[in-house]
């Protein structure tokens, strides 16, 4: 049975409640701060050459004589946005989420047994997130010119962030608890709810101040969506959770 709207909303509230707990705040804050500092250092060293290169690639149109440098600055900035977001998500998925999931599972899902290994979960999470991130960054950069189309700047970033969120966190939230067949079955039957969870996380990244917590919030939301779904799936199959 797929998640209904009321239960989905309750899981969103649970994720927000969890992030307000002191023991969770550190794990929510350090990944975006580390990612920003790393890419800020890179941007500091390559910004001028990168903008000069973009200006050199622009067509020789008269109006670009004054608008070209400004467009180049915007283009370089937008090229760094997915790198910061993906790096934050990678740090959350691989390093912060396992600790946050341990706290959540112990409190809210003690009856859902772990049937995977921590080692396999770590390496699987790393491989899955890197593969999803490569598609995300490449897709963002390829579709970057479409942001000049009116309205697309509101659609494309949301689409890519929502896709990345669900592609990465649906694996991470289930890696230590679900067997492969359970994970495949749950992803298939809850596909709509998982995409909606990814979209909610993407929308959170647009809200000032809240965007700092958006990847961690999305990760915690997926823990609730996936472990709650796994509990229900095992009950339906007559498996002791």
C-alpha cells in the first residue's frame, strides 16, 4: 500500500522535529559548511580565468559587449551551485546519515531489524551517491543554457535536486535495514512518495536559512519514509520486523 497524503505529511513533521534535537544539529550543520568552504576555496582561485573563458565563448553580438561579463559571472556561479549541493549531499549520505539513522531507528523504529551490514552499506552508499552525483552534475551543466528560457530557472534546479535526493537517499535510508529484494520492492511501490520526498527536500533548499539544513532534512525524511514503509512491508509479508 502506498503512503497516503496524511501519513506523508506526518513524516515531514517528524523529520523537522528530529532536526530540532541537539544531538542531530551537529550532523546537519557540518556537511554544508565543509562543502561551502571547500568550493569557496576552489572558486577563489579559478573565478577570474573561468569567467574570462566564458566571455571568450560568447558569440560576437553587440549587446553582449556590455552584458557578456555579467552573464559570465552568473554562469560560473551557477556552475558551482550543483557542486556545492552534491558535495553536501555526499557528506550527509555517506558520513552523517548513518549516525542520524542510528538515533532515529533506536527511538522510532526499534522493531525494524537490521538485515544488512554496515560495511556494505557504507561502500554501497558511496558508489550509489557518486553515480547519482555524476548524472546530476552532468545533467545540470548540459541543461544550463536552458536557464535563459523564461521560467526554467524555477523548474530545472528543482527537477535535478529532487531527482538526486530520491536517487541517493532511498538507498542510504534502507541500506543497513533492508535486504536487496525488500529495497527493490519498496522503491517500486513507494516511487511516488519517494519522488515527492525528494521534491520537498529540493523546495527546502530554496528557503533562506532552512536551505542550510535541506540535505540533512531530506535525509531524515527519507529515513522515516523508508523505515516506516519497510515496517509495513514486512508486516504485510508476515515477516517478523
